[in-house]
């Protein structure tokens, strides 16, 4: 995978080609490519978390089923009581 530094170097190269180009249309395209390379470099530097930010995933124990309890109904009083 290319690094942010690689894309920055490519952006600089495109700007140099734009400055040296005799045709304004081609120079504009080189400048646009430089902007796109800079955006790629920015995206790489933003998306890579610093090692201190990395979190260790929490390990979870397997879920064990809970014993099912049946609801007990209240017995109605009998006539004997």
C-alpha cells in the first residue's frame, strides 16, 4: 500500500509538470492531479489511528443459557378452608 509521503511526492511532481507545461489545458490537468494526490495523502493520514488510540477488543465469555423458571399460579382457596 502506498504511503502518504508517496502521494505527497507525486503531488509535487505534478505541480512541477504543470509549471513546466506550455499548454494551459494540460497544466490545469496536472494541477488537478496534484490536488487529488494531496487528497489521497490526507485521507491516509486521517484514517490511520495512532498506536496509543488502538483499543484491545474485550474478550467475552460465551453466553450460557439461564435456567427457565415457570411462573407459579396462586391456588384458589378451597371450600374446606
